[in-house]
């Protein structure tokens, strides 16, 4: 093989390697941008969801603080968190966020959903009371569930500001 052919093969090989390296670098850059955009979109959606809950949770927390004791029964037909909330849509995507943000998000929604479950149980017992007189045990169960809801809502409200800040920074 003569020197001219060898030089042309070398130049062609170098061109292919440089082109492939550029393509790979560009692909990695676009993939990274896509992943960051997805994380940002998840954080923004959760931020909007958490922000929309703030007023109702603070109001519920204030109601609990205004009615201390174990005799108060919290009966509310409106859910604290809808079963169609964004959390359920993003639940599988939350681990894609920063570890601390994901952990704090799961903690917040865990407390909120616990409060919602207990609120729903109180409401269902009350609906039974519309048909017949509630037993002492049912009333006591409502009181205990109300205390649980108050506790979980209070924790949720205390977690709101730092979570909003973390989600806002992740957008």
C-alpha cells in the first residue's frame, strides 16, 4: 500500500472517529437536557399541587387548634386530597427527583393521605348516623380519628413551606 492511500485511509478513519465522537457528545448532551427537563416538569407539577393545598390545609389546621380536646369531631365531606390528585399521576416519577426532595415529597403526601383516609372514615361513620343513632363506640372512634386527622394535618402544614421551597428550586 502506498503512502498516499495510507494517508487517505488515516484521514478517513480520523474523520469517522471525530464525527462519531461529536455525535455521541451531542446525544449525551440532549439526553441530559431531556432528563433535566423531565425532572423540572415533575417538580413544577408537584409544586403547583402542594401550593394549591396550602390554604385548605392551613384552614383545617386552624380549626383543629381552635377546637382542642378529645370531644371534637371533624366531619367534612370535602376531601383533604382528591383521589385524582397530581401526586397519584407523578407517584412513579418522584424518585427521579433529587433524593431529599423525593423523600420530603413522599413524607408530606404520606401524612396528607393518612389524614384523608381518617377524614373519610369519620365521614362514613357520620353518614351511618344519618340513618340511625350512632353507638358510643362509633362516636369514640370518630373522636380518635379526629385526633389522628388533626395530628397528620398539623404535620402536613409544618412540612409545606420547606417542601414548596425545595420543589420551587428544582424547577
